C-alpha cells in the first residue's frame, strides 16, 4: 500500500455537492475479474459529518464515487487507476461514538445499474461480436473510445465466426451479452470459450480464453 497513493477519492451527489472522503475512509476494495461483466468494490468510512444521511438509494438520486490512484513516487501510466462508480448500497452502519458513525458503501460501474433497469427485445442479423458492440453502444451508451475521465468504454472485441439471425430473448443487456457468449465460436479454432468482462485498462472486453492465454504478461 505504500507504493501507491490516493490522488482523488470523492463522492458526487446529484445535488451537485462534492465530498472529499480521502481522509475518512479506512478500507477501499476494488474488484474486477473475467467472470463478472463489470467492475465493483466497497469502501469503509468513518463519518463524523453526516455524509451518509445525505445518500439516497431510490434509483433516482444517484451518488457517484470517483477514484484516482497513482504511484507514490513516480507516474507510470500503466499503473494509474482512474474510475467513476455508482454507489448502490450502504451496509454495516453503526455508531462509533456520539459524533461519528461507521458504514460500508458498495459501488459498481454505472452500466450495471442501467442494465438492471431495461430489457432488450430486438431482432439481430450479425456476427455475435457485432451484437455485443451494438448492445453496449445502443442500450448502455458506452463509447467506443476511452473518454479519459473515469467513464467506461468499449475495449477489445474479438471477432466471432458465426452469424446470428433471430431475436434476443427478453433480457437485460448484460444477460443478453452473456447469452451471446455461450453461443460464440472463435473463427481460428472454432472454440466456444468467449468471456465478457471489464477492467480498468482494457474497458469492456469480449475475448476468448485461448487468446488471453497467448498474450504477454504486462508486469
């Protein structure tokens, strides 16, 4: 933990209020892996300014968490972490003393929240990888290039072989992409091993396990 430093850790309320919580958090956990569609995490806060009382979880008043982490001594772009999340829950709330309370805020990429709120009913005629791109851009409004402001973006989409002609079952965008993953085949080896996931540096990625294993290690 001494190799890295928090450059920004702020809560952004829909009212326009911004709270710097870099000095009042006890623990920050960031999660991404190839078996979940988007990034997530949690943060443990000891709050004596009643910030938690201003947070609402009604699906309308959205609170965002902006995280920026960098090397403490030097700047290495590949190791920089800058991401904006949506706070979706508060748990383990308890009083520490008469003036402070402790709680955990849970957050995830904002596309997960949008995915839970809409359903796809559409006819497609395209290869499976193009369908993934279309769902991300049309339904979740994810840009195709990195916006450099902590927002999500569409990263590498590995082409598939077979074309799909038909209707996607009534499902959320992320469920629809998972449905596509289960039916996608690599054009090189005809292997059904596609995964859909999000990381900080690669964005939303649709790739085969075989191709992942062939990539060089970054660090």
